[in-house]
C-alpha cells in the first residue's frame, strides 16, 4: 500500500539509494497524483540531483493543493544538508517572485515558499521570517505579521529590522504607543538602518511617525527636566538620539530643530544649542519659538531684560509653550525674571501699550507661580483690552489666594471682580462681590466704588437684582440687596422697594 511504499522510499533515501527511492515514489504518485507527502519527497530528490526546474514544479503543485501539514514530519526524515538545500531553494524562489511580481497572488505564493524554507530550517530562519512578515503586512494580515516579528525578537530582542517592522505594523493598527516604543528601541540599536526605512514610507506616514516621536520626546523631556534623579542621564541620551533622528528625517521642519535645541539645553550644551539655532534659523532668529530658546540661553548668561522681551512675545502667542520653556530655568532665575517683566509691563501700561504689557505680565505670572500682585496687574491690563473673561479668571485666582493680604487689598479685589462681572453683564454675581466688599469694610468699599463704576450706576444694578428677588418672593435676599444698595447711595427707587418689602412681607423676619 501507499504508506508502505513511502516508508520504504524513506529507508532507501537514508541508505543513499536515491534512484531506487525515486522510482518507488513515482510508482506511488501514479496511483495518487495529488498526495503532498509524495510530491515533497520527489521535489527534494529532484533538487538533490540538480534538477531545479523539476523540483520547483513539484513544489508549486504542493502549493496549489494547499496541503502543507505534511512538511514538518518530512523534515525529520531529510538529512541536514538536504534540509539546507530545500531552505535555500525556497528562499531564492520567494525572492525571485517578489522581485518580478507584486500582485496579491504572487505574494501569497512567495509566502508559501518562505514557509517551506522556515520549516526546512527547523522553525527559525531570520531572513525568511522578516520577508514573510512584510508580505503578510502587505496583504493586510497585520496580526500574522506581528507573530513573525515576535518570533525573531524572541531569539534576538535587538533585531533592528524586526523592531522597526513591527513598529510600522503597530502604526497601521493605530497602536501608537507600541509603535513609538518599537521605533525608539530600533533607533537606539542602529539609527542608520531605521531612518532610511522611515524615509522609504509614504509622506503622510513619515509625518505621523515624526509627530508621534516628537510628542513622546516632548513629554519625556518635560518629565526629565522636572526630576532631580541622576538616572535622567540615560533618558537625556535617548532624547538626544530621538532629536537627531527627527532632524535627519525632516530637515526643513522647524519644530524638530526646536526640539533638538531643547534637548541640547537640557544636556547643558548651551554653545551647541546656540550654534544649531543660528544654523537652522539664521542669525536674525525671526521665528518666535526659536527666539524664545535664545532667551533661555540669555537667562543662563544673566541677560534678563533681553530674555524677558523674547519671552513676552511668546507669551502672547503660546502660553503653554512658554510654561514648558520655563522648566529650563531655576527658581532664583525665574524670580528675577518675574521682577524684570513686571517692571517693563508697568512702564508699557503708562505708555498705553496694553498689548505689549500683557506679554510681560503673563511672563511675570508664570515665573512667579501665580503671584497675586502680578495677577492683579495682568487683570487690569486685560480690562483695558476689554478681555473681561480672562481678567475674571485672574481675579478669581487672586481671591482664592486671599489670606495674609491686607483688608484694603481684599476689599479692592472684590470690587475689581464686581466691576468685571458688570462688564460681562453678570449683574447678580457682581452684586454679590460688592456686598462681600461692603461686609469687609464699608468705607473702603465705597471709596473703591467711587473710582468705578460709580454709586449711581451700581445702585441701579442693586435695585434691578433686588426687584427680581422681590418678584420671585425671595424676600430675605431682596431685603439684603436693598439694604446694601442703600449703603452705597440713598437711591429713591431702592427706598421705595424697601417700603414695599416691609409692607408685603410684614410677617417675615427680615428687619
């Protein structure tokens, strides 16, 4: 029977009687032309005799049949040199197919040959696994591709092609975190291989990779600057490697040169940072972000006024970017910078240059960690610019920090916030702030009200809000507002409302 014939052919092959084994296998094949175990054995014997074409035709027939489950047990029978012969032939055939044709059917055929080669190798053939993983990726079988890359990395965790290849697959699967980790690992092993591989991708894919690397690098750099741990030296080396890779991939994109400069500054390489800025942006440094990096270097040289000017420009454009850059400057330098910035802001306010002053005040606020004095100054500047919502945010922070401030300061802060609330038509909230001020100190509050908005305008607002509460039958609230309104000015309408409150709510304990 067939099983006996195959067994006999295997014995003859092991004894070196190849011709007899070949005849016996042909006899078995004549009875069943579609039997893969017979076809594979015949293919090897043909390759062994140097008949490459015939051997290949037999392998192609196995591929068409699609039954490759027999391959693994057959490889246990083949001698070592014949396994290598089968591996090298199948590897070569796959490369030939991929070189000449790129249709899906051709790629699938190449995958089959590569699978033969991998089995013939004993399960691990790095080159074949790499090529097969890329083929699977091309066909959209991404998770199968990852399986092959993992097989390589299990044996060789520093295999740069497998790391970058798996990174690209993760990118296609939108697993960005894993993609970034693999690409950084690959860059650390051999950037000279990874960078050309990235440059060979489509432009939009290159842009996605560089943006992800930049985002990761910026986050990592912020953490490194914040920590005082000595272990940050390794992280800084990694950041320098990432930054160098980015400027090689995107030579003309300014944001990557900016990042490279940041990393140099973090490493304490100030002269190199300055040289790179001038090389990338020219000696004029017209770019605001580049100028701000130069400002960091000016702070290191104690040129605070020059630095404050550049920082103030960036403050108006991108406050978050300025906050990031201030991480490079120590607490003492920031304190000095805040004083210089506030002084310059005060000079500009007197000259009615509110836009320029705003940048300086923002710098003062950031470098002083929200010092209430600078918050008040910025709020006043914002009010001149009619940016009431932002001014309100500053005054809210100021009032939250009330503690050791003098009574006069607290009264004026509540009045300032009340005035801003009137400016955005939040009248009831404004009334509450003025009541807070009057409760703290009536005479000081009245003095502040006279400076703005004035007693006449404010009492009209008090009457309007008190009238609303009266109509809603909130008699106690209406009485309170009316009472404080009359402290500001003996307004006729407020007096009438108080009389009505006494009459309408005589049963309530409100007076």
